[in-house]
C-alpha cells in the first residue's frame, strides 16, 4: 500500500527523454520541498538489458519490457511517457483508463485526431481526479518564465511582433544515420514536430495569445540516409543488420508566418540543418511599450527593452535570471551561478507534483498540447497547398 505522501512513478522510455525525465524525478525532491515524494518505481523499455542499465543508473527499483504491465500495476500512480510519438495515444489512453496520472512528452500525438482523442480522455479522467500533462519543458526555463511575467504585467504593451527560431545542426551531414525521428510513421513529422512544436508552445504561452492562421513551407534536404548500425545513439528503431540507405519521410526544415489572436504577426523557423547552431531557441517579442529577446544558447539571460525610459539612455537590459526572486531559481544556487538544460525537467516535476497534490490541472494540459498540434497541422496543410493562407 502506498504512503499517502508518495507518488509512485512508472516511466516508459530509456533513451534521451527517459534519461532527462529520470534525472528530474530523482533530483527534484533534493532541492525543492515537494508535497509528495516521488518514488522511482519501475522503468519500461523495449531492450531489457538497456532498461536494467538505465534503471540502475538513475535509481529505478524495477524494470519491464512490457509497458502494458507497467500501466496495470497497482504500485504505480503516474505514468511518464517518454517513448516515440506513435506510441503516445495508446499508452496515454490505457494509463488514464487505469486511473493513472499521465505526463506525456511532446508533441502530444502524431495527428490532430489522436490528440483530440487523448484530450477528450484526459477531460473525462479529470472528472475522476486523474490528471494529465504534456511536457513542453522550455516553459520551465527561468528566463522564459520571467518573459511571460513581463508580458502579463503589461511591460511590453500591445504585442505586435513575435519571432521564433529553433535551430539545430545534427542532421547537416547527409550520411548521419536514419533514425525513427526521420520516419513519419513513427515520429509524425520532422523538424516541425520535434523542435518546432516547442517554439509554437513557448510563443503562445509567453504572449498569452493563440495562433489563428499560417502560411508555411516545408523542405526536405536529404531524401535518404544510411541505416543505423544499432542502438548506440539511443534513437534508432531500425532493424539490426539492415544495410544500405532508407528513405527520409519527414521535413528537415519548417518555416511559416502567422497571425495571433491579439493582432500580432509572427515568423517561425525550425531546422536541424543550421550548421553551427546546436540548440538555438530564439524568441523575440516586440510590443508598443517594450521588447524582449531570449536565446537558449545563453539560457540564463533575458534581454529586455523598456521603451518608457528616456531615449538618451534607452537600450536592451541584459538580465541574468538567477536571482532569488526570479522563477524557480531560489531553490538552486547563489545569484550568478547558472542553470542548465536538465533543470527545466526538474522544474516540470516540481510543478506537476505540486498540482497533483493540490488537485489542480497541471499545465500545459493535453488541451494546451492539442492547440499546438492544430498549429502544426495547419502548417502541413498550408505547405502542401503552395503555402496558401490556412486558418486554424
């Protein structure tokens, strides 16, 4: 029987996101006073040996190769879904039906129809006290959280422009191996869903406004890649021993212009071919009273322009977001001691556990994630129709 103060977690996925989430579950209670104590109960992975090794590294008590067995266990209160996109809908629906809280990695699903099904199931489960959340973790970067606060306080005035980029370069080499992220049947999309989803969510969240229409183009630069030799990257779902090259069936880059419900206009770019850019999430918002600018490759900094100051001393202020009165930072290190990529996942656990203990809907909800899915769907429809303006 569970201790009333415990939250027994079962995680599905052992690779990149499985590791990031595992680290967060283990770390959060060491730095934050949580209302419930996470228990790393069981980890599920397709490869038994890898699951055992990853579980031992992060402190999971048990492992299984059957996610269904994990979902049905009575000693699991929450299911954390860190597997590829084609698995999300089935696992989430099963977990909610079994009375488990759910944390699901982004994007929520591989289609609007799947995301709608998951959102409807989450709404029904919420009426029984079972809650679901989608993992758009960049909301938990302190500098971006501060940006949202400044917008909400009216410091930028009327929002007019939104610019967002997510630039990576890990696919620039045409001989980089084929992985599940380049297979549309598994991933749902390419750069658009893998990284573009993040800046869609982040800009809507920071501005408090929804995208209402888009004009888009998608581009695939490399149309085939060599099959991976195995699991070394933590990404491949190719059959062992397969040789030669296989087709890339997703976009390598996505670009679109957008309108927001409040009247602002936006431009978005997501690519995994921006040579030299490793994880550049760049967001700039211009308003009638001020502007702000953020780049994840300098993630502890937010640049803020206050247009109300005298012109002779105007300029962007470089805010180092590590003070005790900044979002999340008081529980970490002294001012000036920066945080890293992994901390946003820890903050996600903190917010999720706190919401569950309070019986409140954690955010982003599945409904929030569905809104992102609808933007991505509009982008794909526009790109397929010669960039025609497409209303959501």
